[in-house]
C-alpha cells in the first residue's frame, strides 16, 4: 500500500507490516474426474482407466465433504438439520435423507477400522472406563425415550478410546467386552465392575477424584474433617504434578510414589478408620468416609505401577463431547444409530488423544481405507497414522 504523497525523488527507508486475521468461508466445489476412452482398432475394444475408489461407490460425495459432515456433527456438535441450513446459505441444497444416507454409508465403511481399534485397545494392560447415559428413541413406544449408555474405554498408553453403546448399564456389558482381557481397569467405583465373570485376570483400581468429590460435598456440614482429607489428597496430587513436571519414567514415578505418597496414604487410612466410628453413617461426611474406606485398597493401588494414574479424569475428558452433543441433538434415533455414533466418537476421541486434526485424518482414511488389507488396518488408526497438521492459533 503506497502513500499518495510519494514524489519521484523519495527514498524508501523501510516499511511497517500490519497482520490482520481474516476468514474465507469454506468452499464447496465439484471435482471432475475425466477419463478418456479409446478404441483399440486391432481388437475393436473400448478401454478406459478405472475410476479411483470412492468412499461411497456410485455416490457423488467426496471424502472431504463426508469428513466435514461427520466432524461437524461429532466434534463440533452440529446436528444434520443445522448443517443443512449452512449448506443452503452456500447455495447447496442437501436433503436430510441424503445426509442420513451418507452417515450410514460412512459408518459402514469405517466398521472394520472400529473393530480394529477395539482389538488394539484390548491389548493394553491398563484401561480407564466410564459410562455416560444417552437418550434413544424407542420405536416400540411412540414418543418415549429409552435410557441407554455409552461405555467408554481409554487406553492411556496406547492413546486409544473406544465408545460402545449398550441399551443397559448391566454388568453383562463389560463382561462381554472384557471376556478375554488381562490387566488393570480403573473405574469410578461402579459396582458393575466388581466380580466380573471373565476368563482373564483383572485388577481393579478406583478413582481418587471421585473420592475427593464426596469430601467436597461434606465441607458445609463438617469443614474440619472434610478439609483435613482434602488437604491430604491435595498433597497426593502435588506429588503427581511434580513427577509429570520432571517427565519421570514409569519406574521413577513408582519409586517416587512409594517414597512420598505411600506414607500419606497409610496415615490417611488410619485416620479414616478412626473417624468413621465418630460420624453418622448417613451424614455427608459419613458417606464420604464410608465411600473412601470401601474402595481404599483400589484407591491406593495406583502407587504399585508408574503407568497407572491417580484418577479417571482422562477418560472423563473423552466423554465431554458426548455431553455437549446431547445438548444439541438430545437423543439418538435408534439403538443402531447410537452405536454408529459411538463408532465416530471413538475415532475422533482417539484423534484428540494423539493431537491429530480429525478432519484431515478422516479425509485421509476415507480416501485410502478401501485399498487396505484387513491385517494392515491398524496403520490407519490415529495413534499410527501420521497426518499433516493444519496451522492452529495458540
């Protein structure tokens, strides 16, 4: 941008640069694949190059558009009807039925990858698990919603997340999935995980954050006792923060916990056992102490392995998009649709765990998955696939 007052004899001595952040709306375009046809005169045959594999055979939706639609709904929580309105503002009329058909076709294409994710996750020897309710339209009862559950499994070491939908919160659900599982499972204390009838050897860990919440609720009733416990738990978390700050190895973290956390846990256990005799069991502080003592062996087990976490917060973080989505589209249209949603939540949550842009990842997968052999599908998972990152604002 040149000033208007510049004379022919002026000499440039420098420049000032002003950077302004701007935005161009996303563009929708038609990609044309042109394949010349030839006739081979000697054989009188017509030849043409094969059509590149498309996400939806004979469909007119490209991988980029399908990825955008899925990410918009399951990462940014935009229901299909809102996306439809946005497309119309860009002079593109896509019916709700077409969007639903594309969703069904995309999830069908991703089913083998979802199954691979489940197998890879179950190879881990440490899982964090949680459940989150979701309303599902009950086709047998008009206007009624069935309360189903997304069962969420997080493998911190493998950086994978698995959502599985089930119509109930019965312990039969984890028993089926974890039938052959060997390793540790960290839960919020839900009784459904106790005494699982499985073939493997399962170790149960509890969540210190859940225990802490009970004492936070008891602050107004018994500030002295509740504050004491919260101070001790705060010391345990300070130890964890120091270990992370030092980027300690699993073995170093185990030694560090044994040296500093174990004495705090032992002292707190003795204090809780003494106090439980002096409080009313049904009071807030009585419930807090009772909950902690009931799970104490599971609560303190995290110090036995440096790979374990003190709480279940990592898996709870993966459920937050599900909670946000519920506010926008309220319920799933069927049990089958709820499981298809679980599939996409799994893949996108795994992208987040690996710091991978979900759109770039899904577009890449949709462009390549049909060419992959079953025994190599794990290479497409977010913890293995290297995807170029888009520039992000700090």
